C-alpha cells in the first residue's frame, strides 16, 4: 500500500502502508529565542536559554469505558506515560496510548493491554542499535531514518503480539501443550489495535482494524488512522490475492464471518486477516487541541467532526476556567448526575460516551482523550 495523504487535505499527515515509506517535508523545532532585560548601563549580563531537548510535560488525558448494551466487556485500554526514551525521539520520553476492541471474547484485547506496550518498548530501545545514522547524507536523512526506525519497531511489535496471541490459550499456557477447553475459543478470538505514540514533535499512530484515532486541530477533525474494512478497495484486493473471499452478510465480512480485514488473533481466518498495522506520522503544531482514540462503539454513531467539537469544547472550558469555578459546577458532568471528573479530558471522554449511548450504540464503547495543549 503506497503512502497517501489523510482526508481534508492535511499535508502534515503521512501514511506508511505495506511497501514504500512516505516522506514528509521536515522542519526542525525553531531554536529558542534569546531574551534579556535591564538598562543600557554596563553590567554583568547572563542570558538564559531553554535547552532545545527539554522534555515536554506528561500528557493530560482522560478515558471512559462502558459495556453499553453488550453483556460482556471486550474492549481494553492501555495508557503508559514516559514509556521509554528512544533514539527515534532524540532520547526524550514518549507516551503510549492504546485502544483494543476485542471480538469473540476479551482474551486477546486483555493480552494486548498487558503486553503490547512492553513489546514496543523493547523494539524501540533495540531499534536505536540498528539505526544506520543517515546524518551526513541527503538533507532530512536523519528524519527519514527515524521514520524507518518507528516503522520497523511498530510492525515488529504488532507481529510479535500476534504471535503471542496465536500461541496462547485462555489459561495463558502454550496452546500446543494445553488440553483445556479454551483452545477453540482462542481460535476465533481477536482484537483491533489502535496505538498512538506522542513524541516531542510528532504523533505516530499504528492501526490494525476499525478502532480509530482522530486529531482535533484548530476546530478541524483530522483522521490519523483509516478503518480496515473488507470492502475497502485495497483490502479487498489483498484478501482476494491471498485466496479469501468477502461476503456481504449484514455488511461486508471476510469469509462471511468478520467485519474487519485486519486484526490481532483470529487464527481461523489467517492469512486473509493480517495483523500488519498501517502507520501514520503527523507533525505536531501549535493549533493541535486534542487527540481522540476510540473503539467503533463511538465511531459507528458519531462523526469525527462532532466528536472533535465536543472534546475541544470541554478543553476550552477548562482553559478559560478560574480557580473559583474549578471547584464548582464547571467540573460537573451534569446537574442530573452530579458526577465529578478529575479534569476536562475525562469529562470529554464521558460526554462522548454518553452521546454514543444516547444514539443507540450497540457495542462496547472505549474513549481516550489527550490534551495536546498541555502535552
């Protein structure tokens, strides 16, 4: 799959598919300005400069998960701030956010919640040892090399996670040596995975399935992932080339069974279902307001633009709040519930969840909102 730009004409989002690495026009962070104060008389003058590699503050985020109208909760969410300090981020900390929407049970989604960030940390920290150090070649060589490092680490992470899932049983033993009844259940169990890594100057998203990441930038919703549906033209061609079929039964489904074309797990549909992620790179800008990651329990009933409008509105309320009203009604979800939330990102996640339920979402709903103005 070749690189393509995201919807809305956003030139700062590039997509890494199965083949060619997409290059984006780079730009390093501007050097900090030098300022000084004092009168014109001769004096000892010291100039303070912020270090160019000063780590950003830990991200402010909120999340909400509900089973909704489903009997079992099959979604899982993972947040790991300060995951590691990879060379691909100049040795500065990166932050991990993941949403996993399980199907056929919660086993695979829970495994991803427990293990995927650990595997990615291993891959990122080992990736720095395999950097080819393209510093002195063509302009932007280091940036291109860092993209390759991110891509290599994320693809390897998803592959390893898939291998862990395919070799495990519900009792967590190796399925080849296990005689419990969980083996067949794992055969037909899988999960989506949308993972966002917030780095110093970019957001890297790896997606497998139909959970979604959306960036809210100056009032505009910018998708950072693209749903993997069986009837998407490139996915349909890939499935057919591997000998599979897409059958329309209550929507397009792989072999008439699964309504997504990529997932972790689902051994019974290999090789038609792949765990290889689609990866996007998005440069951070001053107008970035927040990032929303959610399962399709939200996106099936709520357009990107509406979700961004709600989340951005919650964050703007907080930015204009005073110390006095932070202790009063500004922190309440509504008068009817009287529920208090620790910050407005959590309030945003709760409001999005309630709206999805009000619009009759039939699935589990998991929402993570990250404030990018304070991250």
